[in-house]
């Protein structure tokens, strides 16, 4: 009888581990789908979220230009 109880306990532990692994695998697939949905939603409404980010290249060039101008201004202050 004691060996039967140990076997039942071991079986329930194995069953729990398998259920947990199965759940994690399902959620991993769901997580990827959820990320794709969020990305699609952000792309759809990027103008609402950040108008400057709608045209990423333009925003990057403006930021780069501002950084160069700021750096030149700091260098000219050091020279004077």
C-alpha cells in the first residue's frame, strides 16, 4: 500500500510538470502573437503617438543636425 501511495504521488508530480510545461509553451506562442498585434497597432497609429516618429528619417536627420550645431557652438566657446 505504501508503494502505491508513493507511485500515485510521483505520477501526480509528473502530471503537474507536464501541464506546467504545456501551459508555458502555449503562452510563449501567444506572447509572440501579442507582440505582433501591438506592433501592428503602433504602426497604425504612429501619427497619434508621436508625429515626429511618423517620418523617422526626417526626425533622425533633424536630431543629428541639432547635435552638430550644438557641438560646434561648444567648440567655438572653448576657442574664444
